[in-house]
C-alpha cells in the first residue's frame, strides 16, 4: 500500500487496466460507454471518471496539477474524510489484501445453475480459511460473492457438460461449479476445500500459494 506521507512525492505503481473490473473507489463496474478507466496520478489506482474528477499539485511532477482520485485529493490537501471510516461490508475486503495472505488463490472457471461458465479470481484467505471469496479480477476492491464452505458436499467427478478439471460444491439447493485449468491446480483446491467443508484449516498453508 502506498503510504499517505509518500502521496504525490514519488510516482506510484500503476495498477493495470486489465487487473480490475470495477472502480477501485466507488466499486461501480466499468463498461465501455459510461464508465471508462482513469488512473489516479498519486496512488496509481484505476478509477472511474466520477472518482477521478479532482486535481492536486504533485511534487514528483514538478508540482504540476494532476488528475487524482477523491481519497488522494483529501490527503494531499490535508482534509480527512470520515466517511471512509464507516464499517466495510463483508464483500468489501480488497482482493489484493486477501490474495497476499491467502491459503490458496488462483483463477477458476465458475458456473452457477445453468448460467454460462465465467472466469473468477478465487481466494481462500488465511484469516477466514472456511470462506471462498470470488472476485472479477485480482485487484478488485469488492468481492462478487462469498461462499461459506462449512457443511458443503464436494463432488469432484465432472459430468459430460462440465469442463474437464471441474468440481462441484452442493448444499441443499445451492450448487456451485468450479473448474481449474489443470488437474494439479484442481487437486490443490480440493485439498483445502475438503478440509474447509469439515471446519478444518490446512496446516502447511504456504505450500498452496498459486499464482
């Protein structure tokens, strides 16, 4: 994380456009027409036009006026926003934050009911090793969904209509289908999920980091 004291003093690392599917500030999804991606010149985050409609003098750029996001604007001009301190909802746990401290994380294909398969960035965080978080992309700041794994039944035999390295999680009427890119990755996920559905967490967590 970019420390507030450093804001504007040195150039940030830019988050790439394809690493996010939503504005990193207001969490609205990007779309081709109304929400284009912009970069905050102070923190490097990808934000929508509404959240980048601020300008501040940045030291690293010879104190020229630059486009910045709302949060950086408040920090740089020295006014704090108490709004930010409101409690975050369960889904508002940043992907980069949990991926960096996870039992396992990788892209998986995901299918719900009869909808088409879609790619999701899936994470099981260390501090909540019984919950699977699903994001649109690795840098998204809000999860699309969470699945509390406890009590689910794991079915790892793909049906003909499924992708080859797939597995299902079922609990009464809810069924979640996942598919990994290869068998090895599938087995790594199953190792963690088999424990989680019984309420257990893996001992050797660091071995499972998958990028």
